[in-house]
C-alpha cells in the first residue's frame, strides 16, 4: 500500500465533491429508473464468498431479489443504499444471522470458500466462528473487558491454558487498537468504556476467534467523528488479514474504507464495482441519484 | 421534502402563536395540577389504610410478646416425685407435679380455704406449670428434695388481666377474673411476684388450646418446610419453562395455547389448586394428608405460573443485542442463553420468584383441602410430619373463643407480615443490586 | 428437555415418597370435622398428648359435612379415624361409609352447644320468642288478616310485636355453610313458623312448600351474613348496639363484659338452662369413631376414654371451662360406657 487510508479517503472525498458538483455533466449508461439489472462486474479473481441468486423473504415480503455478487479475499466491500434497501438483510445472510428470525426464508446459493453456507451439513456455530460480526450499536457483554474478548476462544476451545488465553486477549485488543487504553483495566466491565472504545472492543472480540470474514453492520452510526475515524483506520489495517464486509449509511465512509462498493435499492443490487468508479462515475441513474444526494 | 417552503401557519388573523398558546396555558397547567392532586389523594388513602391496619394489628398484637409469670415457692417433695427413692425415670415422668404447684399456691396464700376458693386460686396458674416442673426435674434430678422459687406461667385470664385487658370495675359476673382472684393478683403484683417476661412460649411452642401455652413455632416450621418444597420445585421448573418458551419454542398455535393456559393458571383461585392437590397427590399418589410435602407441591402449582410469567418478562427485557452478540460469536443457542441471557434475566426471575413465594407464604385456602388446616401440637421435624402453616394458624386462632387468643392472633399476623416484608425487601434489594441498564 | 427431566424427577420423588409413606403406618390419630367441635376436640387431643405416651392427635377443622366425606373415604392409614360433627350423621353418609367398607361406626354424644341471640350490653335486653324471630327473619310470612303468604316487610321489632322496642331489625349470623346456621334454622325458624295456623294448613297440603317457607331467610338486609368467624360477629355487635348476633354459647361466655344473651321463650342462655334442656336453641355435639381403625392406629381407645372421662366432659371438666355444655349425669354415664365398649351404631 503506497497511500495511507486517510490519504485515500481525502482523494476520494475530492472525487465525490467533484461528482456532486458536476452532476449536470454525468453520462450514466442506464437512465431508466425501472431497470433492476445489476450493473457492473459481480465477480472477482480471488473470491472469499460467492453469492448467487439470493432471495430473502420475510413472510410475504420479498426483501432481497435475486442478488448475486462475489466478495474478494482480503478486500473491504461496502454495501450502501437508502434505508430499507436490504443491505443489512443481505449482510445477515452471510453468517446466517437471519436464522434467528422465524419468518425469514433464504433461497439461492452463498458459498464461503467451497462450503455452501446454507447447506445442511454446515453448522451455524462453525459458520459464525468463521464469519464474525460487528453490530450497529456497540454490544459488549455486561462482563469484564477481558471476559468479552476471551469469550469466543473459550466457547470454541481455542486455547489450552490461561497463559495462552491471556496472550490471545492481549493480541486481539492490540490488533483492535484498544490495548493502550484498557491495559490497566481489563477487569472493568466492558460497558464502562466509551462508545467508540466499546465498538473497538466488539471488533477485538470478533477477531479473537480469528475469523476469515468480518461483517460490520453500520459499525460507526452510533459514534462521534473521532471514534469513527479510529474505527475506519482500524478497518483499513484489518484488511491485511481479513475479508471485511461493511454496511454503511455514510457514502464518505464507504468511499474512505472500501475497495469495492455495492449499491442496493429496494431489495435489488443495482450497481457494483470498484469504489472509485462507483463514486466518480456511476453507471446507473439510481446510483448517481443516491451518491449525489438526490434522495436517501 | 426539500420542496417545503416556509409559509404562514393557518392562524386566525391578528393572533400570533404566542397568544394562542398563552390562552390555553392556564388550562393545561390546571389540568396537570389537578392530576397531581388526584395522585396524591390516591396514595394518601392507600397509606392511611396501611397505617390503620398496622396500628390496629400492632396495637393488639404487641402485648402478646410479653407473658405474665408468677413466682411460686415449690418444694420438690421426694414423697410426691419419687416415692421409691430410686430415681426411676418412669416414676419421675408420671409423678403428680400438679400437686406440687397446688402446694406452692397454698403456701403463697395460706388463708385460702374451701374447695371453690382453692379452685379459683389454682386457676391463676397455667396447666402447663406441672409440665414445666416435670421438665425441670427430668433435666436436673438433683432438684428432688430441694425448695425453690420457680417462675411459672400464669393462666391466660391472669395474663389478660395483668395486661389491663379486663375491666375490673365491671360486675363480677361479667368478667372472667373473679373478685377474690383480683385480690390475689394485686397482692402478688405488689410483692413483685407477678412479672411480665418476654414470651418465649410464643416462639418456642407448637399450637395449644391454652392461649398462654400456644406458640407459632409449629406453624413457622410448617411454613418453612412447605416453602422449601415449593421453591425447590417451582423455581427450576418455572425457570426452565420460561427459558424454553421464550428462547427455544417455535411460535405456533401450540405454544400460544400453552401461553394462554399459563396466564389463565395464574388467575385461577387458589382453592382450585387445593382440590387438584387432593385429587392427585393425596388420592392418586397416596401421599399423607397435612404433610408439608403435599402443601409444597400444591403451592408450587400455584407459584409456577407466577414464576414463569415473571421469568418470561425478565427474559424479554434482556436486549436482543446481547443475544446477537453471542450468536454472532458463534455461541450455540444454549450457550447464548446459559452464558448471557439467563444471568442477565436472573435478578428479574428471582424477584418474580420471591414475590410468588411471598404469595405462597400467605396462602391458606388451598391447604384446607389437603388437611393443613389442623390443630397440631408437635412441631414438625420433616417434610412428612403433619403440619400447619402461619396463615392457617392465624385463621384457626382468630376463630377461637378465648379472649387471650386475640392478641396472639395479631402477634402471629405481625410475624407473618415481618416475613412478607423481609421477602419483598429481598426482592427489591436483588433488583437494585443486579439491575443493569443499557 | 430440561423441563421433561425435571418433571420426571419430580414424579419420581413423589412416587418414592408415597411408597415410603405407605410402608410406614401412621402413629398418631387423625381427626377431622366440625369447626364447632374443634375447640373441644383439640383440648382433649392436647391433654391426651400430654398425659399419655401417645402422640398428640391431629385435628382438622373441615366442617361437619367435609369431615364425613373424608371419614367415609375408606379404611386405611390415609383416611381419618374420627370425625367430629355438630349434628347427627345422615343416613346418606352412613351409606357412603358402608359402600367404602366402613361398616362399624361408634357414635359418641359429647354434650351440647347452645346457640345464642346476643346484643351489645349498651342495648336493653329484648325478650324474644321463636315466633318473633321467625317473623323477623322469614322471607314470607302469612298475612295476619287473610293468612295468605306475603313478603316480609317488617322494618323494626315493634312492627312484629308492639311490646318490643322500635329498633331496626338487624341480625348478624353465619352463612348457610355453617353448622350454627343449620341449627338455628332447625331449632328457631322451624319452630317459630309452626305457631301459625296458615303454615300448619300448608304443611298438610304441600309439605315441601311449607318447609321452604319456614326455612327461607329474608335477603333484604335484615339478616346479614357476617362470615364464619364468631369473634367477628361479637366485635360487630359492640360496634352496632342495635344489631343482634347469632353464635355459639362459648363466645357469649368469653365476652360477658361486652355482650348479653337475649332470652328466648323466656329462658336466658346460661350454662344451667342449656344443660337441663330448658333453653330451646341447643344442639347435641358428636364425634364418630371408625371401629376398624381401633387397634391399628395407636391410642384411639385411650382418646375416646379421655374425651368421655368425667375430668373432660363432666360437669366441672375442662371442656365445660371451654364452653361445652355437659350432658345430664345419667346420659353421660351411659355414653361413656357405650363409647368405651366401642358399641357400634345399629344401622
């Protein structure tokens, strides 16, 4: 990586404002608002996850319609779109969190490496250990900071003794950029931390089990700008070892942290492509309207 | 949205929003003040009734914590206790201790003559006095042959009189203590030979038909055994049911049906559980009547719905984000519940259980059916011994003619209330101590 | 699944406990029945427990009817040995008993209980008759002129009898489930109504109707059901000097400083007048012994002996101090002899 995350973010921010300023001259390929075909290349060279013809129903409601996309290894992919577009629903398909909702039904194919996520032989416990998740609202367990991070390794039996566990906890906190702040207070409750720290604790908790993919569902929406900046920096660092899928409401955030971006609208995947391209040169009218702030 | 342009609000001309709001302000404030007053009055009324109840019960009951004793010179005459002189326990047990008491009373008032007079004199002493002497001699056979001043229980009428609950100005035929008895009591009081001592009998004895010998220990132990059974059964079953229904069971017609039934059960009159207990536990399983085990089983039927409902409420109040966090970590459903949800719901569950147990402690109606409304002298020692419980004891005492039972009834109510307050206080402490905010 | 296991464990516990219990015989006497006999039965039980090597009997207060239901449930340790009753056993109850294998029952008449009509001492004594009481409390009374049955509209005692004071008719009494109420209906209402020719006529033509007319108590507030607790009625009388109350004699004896018993048909409720049968509102009290249990449950014979002894139910026995009105001496002797020889009732 030649540029830092912040520099990338700045350059993309510029591109974004350029796009907004120059919206009159845009030349999108699909001008028809009713066209629901995905624009852009959904495949990548080294996919970590492959999703094809995914449909999600909440009872009668068709929440995700025939969505297909690849998630590349060690990439950060951002799902953007207006509220209710299905981006979070789709995210939750990736580690089968939707299973907890009785009326929810998922069809299609989602593969993690070579394993079909929805195959009967796949245990959700194993899946969720491989595909970790960070939620919108920081949700540390009402236990000590140490216990929060140690929980995953404990239930999965990843360590043999206390020393190993201590090491793993410290390491995870370090990688989450939290160790300096909490080193002296590992026994204090996780809920005593500030919002941003809590969210980083949740990230530390997620990476403690060493997952392959980390799902982040609007991880910064409850945080102030400084805490947000820290999380974004962290995401950029984590990319080296993990594949990250992030759902965000903030286009700037998507632009700053992701390599690829997928735009959802009313359950359809409208457009997918490199983040640079999506924000500077959207190819679908709906995408353009959204990123230029005409609705959403 | 951005098409909205500021425009004039549709108000009557010449009147701006300030005047309009000001016009209604007074009315709104008045309504608020009125509502506060209603609230205060409601609470005030409630407090007055509670205060009335407490003053009435405590006013009546507190004298029962003291008991009049009379000091009698007793000669432990070997000729009466142990005529053979061989300290035979059997002889010591069956000796005529009442004669010793009578002799002591005669020694106090040598002038009293005649059968009727003597009967009145002996009537000052509780019939328990003889058994008290028996106990003392059995414990310490060295007493035989000695002479000692012994504090003995007075009869209930003397006790009531000493406490000022019998009007001495009434005509002799209208009161239970006769003129000559009052004369003797006054003499004894003046000599300091009648004293009020702490009523250990009340807390140390089982039931008795003589008010001065009646105690609540039997009922307390009965309540204790019964509640232990109730808790051991209803808490685990209630928690398991609540967890299963709330966290595991699929939401379908069957679980709806079960839920409706549980809610209904919570509202079923408790006597119905008594009938059920009679039919199932006593008639079908053949368990003994009047046993705390059966009482506990019946009361746990009654407490279960309360615990289940409270438990489910406690589980729903655990934020879903905690479940998501655990599930997202790859915890199994049972791990999620066991490690996170249940510990967080536990204070609420315990609170519900304690309140359910407090209700069970105060229950008497269902116990009638299974034979716990009974006169039981021996303090129960196990779950199978015949027993009664505190509220039943109160009910039984309140229906007895002897005047002295009135204050003992109130005293028993005070003890019951104390336990209730203790249990509900514990529930509050638990809630405050372990309550979490998110 | 957890639930299932627990339920299983609970069932197992119950089953174990019950078998354990079935193997061990009961070593105390189990007594059930009337709440009126309860104060006397318990006093005997306590004395018996203290004065003998047997355990103190367990006395349940279930009411007379409830007592017989349990008593007639069968023979065996799980069924009671003795049932107290404030009335004689009914033939239907004897049949139930027989059907469940209880062939021999020993009946013991222990004494009398007087039912008093009392008022606060603040009130002047009011001489009553069964006739006046019936007129005051019946739902329908014969019209003095025509003899036809009309609704009872009497508001004050003066309305019934000019010699009585103009106090509002207010009688506090127990609910119909109570034995005291049964006895009052039988001894006062049934007698009072027979004083009227119209009722006698009716009895000849329609016995059922006549019985209903005699026994139905008015429901317009003149008779107030004040609960089973006699102490409560005493307290209410003190608070309301104009009211009359119905309860057992022992409650009058215990509260003579507050209340007075009214004379009925010229006889005041007193120990002697009830004992010699002059006071009209007195009922016999009983207990019934299951003969099949004698010798199986220890102490039954001895308990019966204690109850029927002179020191218990004699003229100056401890039961008379508790308010039981003793039988006449000769009857007492007979009862004691029959009881101690466990002479069963002849069907």
